[in-house]
């Protein structure tokens, strides 16, 4: 056997052993190795007919295979590209690559927060509630309406506040993390009438941050200015604002969302005029949530509730 034959046979043996080690390291047997070896032998004999064949390429392949198999056995970190145009990241070959979140919010993200100055009125009382919903949504698409500002504003009005007649979105302005949704009711032979403009913000960041009601814009002739937004209160509490209208009757309630219940009610306060101040004292009890909703409403002309305004207080 010539020296070239011996060199090629030695390199082929080394290559086969390296590939066998590689296959054993990754837990899979060589795929049809005998057929591959037979074809390689035919090609090797054909090349041997030529004189002066370099063996550098084959030696390099053997060396690369040996290094790969050795790295797999030792757990040496390998450079793994994380995506087109990205820099390689070191990931231990003996460990699975970390999962990548497709929702825009990684599992290690900090707890969801409201923008500074806002109080969580509904539907989430705190960051834990947001996380509970996000986990359910990511797992099975639970309650997708939390990602719709219009749907959230209507559910707040008809469900939490109990104003079932106010079931129409008249208009809305929605930005990246801030929304103002006008809710109201249909008026025969005319355009729908707005009862309140519900203000919502995103609770947290990411593409699946839900909408949270934080108050109303007091622009419909009924406002609640006392107590101040976010103020700490106790029972009894003085409540007041301004109203524009004729023969109005103001109903004031204190609500909490978890558990959902009415904590106090002051009904049928006569009022009217043009931007006229109104005030009353309201007693409430049984509060357990840190943030409460004070809602004032009036109506009785076309339907029971025609306008409302809310503010947030803390206990």
C-alpha cells in the first residue's frame, strides 16, 4: 500500500471515528453510514488516479469533526446565531437555548405598572390581576376584550357601574397607551348622545398590556371634583362637583371592584342650573379594596341615566 493510500485510509478512519463520536454525543446513530462510506471509497479511488492530491482539505474536515465531538462531550459553549443580523450568543451546548417570548413581554419582566398619577379603577385591581389574565391569555386566548379599549369602556359602564342603557360607543380616540372612549345611548331620529368620556390607559408594557379604566373626562355638564382624584378618604365622605341642566336628580355611589359591591349610596339629590355647584355627604362601609370608585349620575328625561362622572379615591 502506497504512502498516499495509508494517509487517506488513516484520515478516513479518523473521520469515521469522529462522526461516530459526534452522533453518540447527540444521542443519534450515524445515518446510513455504510452507504456513505461506500460512496466515499469510490470517490477516493477516483481521486487516487490523479497524482499529487492534497490532503489538507480532508484533514481539516477531520479536525473540525473531532473538535465538534469533543466540545459536545465537554459542554464547551458554542457560538449560536440568534437571528438574521444579530450577534452570536454563547449558549452551552449541553443546555437548551432559552425560549424567546413572542408576546412582547418576557417572563422575567417587572410587574405591570400604571403610568404615574393614575389609580386602577377597573377591571384590574393590581399588577397581580394583570399577570393572572396575561398568563391565561397567552396560554389559551382568554378574554381578549381586555386588549380592546372600546369593549373595556362599555363593560365598565354597563357591567361594573350597572348603566345597562349606555351601551353605545359614540366615538373614541386611541393612542399607543392612552384612550378616551365616549359611551352613550341612542336617541330616536338623531345621532347617539354621549353620557361620559371614559379614560383608559395600558396597565403595563408590551403588546398584551390590557386596558384599565382610570376615570372620566368631565366635559358633559356633570363633574365630581370633591374629593380630589386619588385622595385618601374615610366614611363619611363629602362629595361634590358642578352640573348643568334642568330638573336634575343626582345619584352618588361608592363602589369597589374586588369583591365587586356597592359600599354606599346617596340618591336623588335635586340640582340644576348652569355649571352650578352641588354637594352631599355619603356614608360607606365594608371597604376592603385599596382603591374605590365614586360615581355620580343623573337622568330621567330620556332614560334613567343620561350622564355620569367618576373619580378614584384611596382608603
